[in-house]
């Protein structure tokens, strides 16, 4: 089950995301469904097409399946998605 505490180790694809902070101010406010993820980027499908957002320097507000909302610093997950399951979570 995906929770706020184990979010960095989970799959982001399929979650609704909003960019709340970014090194590029033009990306702030982009929102939509996460459709892809690489080591360095997250692809969000918006009403105006897919937008590739760099993880480093961005903060994502993610809506979890249970209705909770969490913010995630993209710099904390700049590893390949398949390797995140082995990451240690810092408290």
C-alpha cells in the first residue's frame, strides 16, 4: 500500500501530480497524470499534451490512491525507478 512515508520507494506512474516548485518557474503549476518516469525526469500528461519535468530542482504534489496528498522533492528520487525499491528512506 502506498503511503506518504513510503512514497519515494513506490511507482509514481498513474498518480495525479502538480508541480509546486521548480528551478524553471514556467513549470510551476503544471498538473496532470504521471505517465512515464526516467532517472532524471517525470512525464506528466496535461490537457495541453505531455510535459517532461526534471526531477532535480522540482517539488511534486502527488495525490495518493487513498485520497492523501503528499509533497515529494524530486531531488530525493533521482535514481532509476526500478532501483528506488532498494533505497533507504531517511527519516
